[in-house]
């Protein structure tokens, strides 16, 4: 995999992982916000922690994808997906 393809894959994995990690550990306000009237806002968003966890999860997933793509396990020329016809 080239560096550009790896970068695009990392961005896609990071963006998807962000939405998976974002709601973890969040407590919503029991009453509506005085300024906006919205009830769904978290008490303390902790965006820095969410970004750090998302980056760590993305690095692990990207490394697994890179190893899988670089191996011959998913190759159409040899391996379990080889076409013998």
C-alpha cells in the first residue's frame, strides 16, 4: 500500500472510530441548558480525551488493515481467494 492510500485509509478509519468513541463515558444533563434549552448536551465533553482514544483505536485498526492488505492472505493470485479456473 502506498503512503497516499495508507493516509486515506487512516482518515476513513479515524472518522468512523470517532463516531464510535464519541458517546462513550458521556453523561447527559438532566435539565435543559439555560442558554440553548437543549437537554442532550454532555456535562463535560472531554474532546481531547475522545480524540486521543480515537487516534489510538485508529492506529491499531489501521495497522491490522495494513498487515492484512500487505499479506498474501487476501490475494486473488494465491491464498484462499485464488481463482483456479
